C-alpha cells in the first residue's frame, strides 16, 4: 500500500440530497415519537388535573381551563398508540425535506468553491 494525495473537486448533489433526507428522516422520526409520547402524557396529566380541580372547586369541567378541549384531550390520551407513530412520521417527513434541502445546498455551494478538500488515499501497490 502506498499513499496518494489529491483533491476532491465536486460532490454529487443528488447523493447529498439523499443522504441529508435520510439523516433528517431518522432524526425527525426519533424526535417526533418523543414529542408524540410527551403530547399523549401531557393530555393525560391535564385531564387528571381537570378532574381533581373540578372535584375540589365543585364546578363543571367546562368552566375550568382547557374545559372545551376535554374531548380532544381524551382522544389524544386514549389513542396514544396512534399519536406517537403519527407524530414521528410527520416530523420525520418534514425533517427529511429540510435535511435534503440542506444537503443539496451544501453540495452545490461546495461545488462552486474554487478550493477543494485535500485527501490522502491508500492505494494498493500494483502487482507485477
């Protein structure tokens, strides 16, 4: 093996868009699932707080904060198994679009740069 040095002058914009999209999707999927789980948990916590507050004050749930959103909060809490993956997919798709755009912009701006990146590559010795 011997070392050969050179410069990288261009990057495939298509490959950068695909790589940025996959990276963005993976990060967005994880963040979206965590966000969906937090949303379902907070819905349950708010419902419990509403229930305790209505018993303590002796007023109906409609007069309390979040009183009009009780059916929505109950639906979020009861269907958490749909909320978590749906939030993950939605945020994952959005992050994939953003990641693809960023990857394409970085590759396009790198390709317009007059400077390349210095690389050193090991190449096998030619066999006689």
